[in-house]
C-alpha cells in the first residue's frame, strides 16, 4: 500500500513568506501541524518540504535530470530489488522485515553509528528506525551501491519528519 499526502505548513499556507505570513508565525505552524497524529506521521517514510513555485521558477530551464532519466534509475533500482528478493513473499525494500532487513540494509560501521546517534536524538520509534533502514537501502540501490553507507543513512534521516519550530 502507498500513501501520498500533502499539507500546507500552517493554516494560512504562507509560512516562510515574509510578505504574506500571518502574525502568529511560527506558532501558527506548530499548532496546525500538531493536529496530525504522531503515529500517523511515523508511518510516512519521506517528508519533503517544497517551496511555493514562483513565476520566475516557471521560466527557468528544465532540471539537469529529467523525468525519463529518473524513471530509468527507478526501474534499475526495482530490478535490483527483484533480483535480491527472488520469488519470495518480499518484492521490494519497503516489504522486508526483521533479520532479512538487517542482512540487506545493515549499514557499514559509520552508518550504524550515525543511525544510533540519530535514533536517540530524534527519538525514533522501532518503526521509525526500521523505516530509515528501508529508505537507506533504496537510496543505496538508486545510487548503485552494494552496501548501505553513512551517506545513505544520512539522506534517509533527512527525510524523517522534523518537529515544528516554536
């Protein structure tokens, strides 16, 4: 199952825009974002903040990597996962659990240290910890890396939800 969700950063939707932000910012954002339950947020693997698109953004040249190139990288990563898990019940990194997850996504020593520090600092639940490993394994697959490293753990951690700024 896949869930994709979007929400404004605050009730008015203008947090971060000095010309339009309400007078209650940043408290407004904290109050608004607190309405979404922690357990629900813990089940979302990737949290990405996207800035509003401006008129200037619309006339810029396209990004260096287009949709076709990204789709090819994703297809290659999925092929790696299909080969890794074979004909078993598990087909993708998102489905692997327990000892099998540790076997395929266990990071190198530097990655393990970073994950342990982050788990304590970010107060990751067991679910959150597992999700970081799964995302890191996928990031490593997209990069063509055989082993999950510190850089993959760091990127996966960057996608975890951050507490609203008060």
